[in-house]
């Protein structure tokens, strides 16, 4: 009786292992989503004069390293990357009038 029980347990264990050995795991599908209204890089000379003036006035001693624009429902928002004399950078958001916007 003991041999029959051991044989049955061994057969069950081998049978389950064979079932798992043949299991194919399908790779996860990759979904590429492009968010609408992301900022697009622009040349710094394409910034509105109001934004350039605001940087010169409020961020004295910092230079514009990069500029980006986002057009959302006809309203343009500008992201300006500023660098100080030590090379530390920060991003500031402006509207078309040169007013600083809160970071999102």
C-alpha cells in the first residue's frame, strides 16, 4: 500500500511539473502613449519679448539655456530652462504676457 501511495504521489508530481514546464508566458504588450500638449523645444529667439523681458528683470544673472512651448486650446505656455553662473539649472513657466505660472 505504501508503494502504491508513493507511486501515485510521484506520478502526480511529475504530471503537474510537465504541465507547468509547457506553460508559455506571453510577453506583455507594450503600449506607447504620446500625451497631447507636451512641450516642444523651440529656439530661444522664438520666445515672446515679454518672456525675455521677464527673465531679464526677475532672474537677473541667469541665462536662458533652453525654451519650450505648449499650445493647449489656443493658449501658449512657455517653459524656460535657466542657468546661473554656477551652472545650476531651473525651469520656469511663463504665459505669453511674460507672467510666471505655477509649476504643474
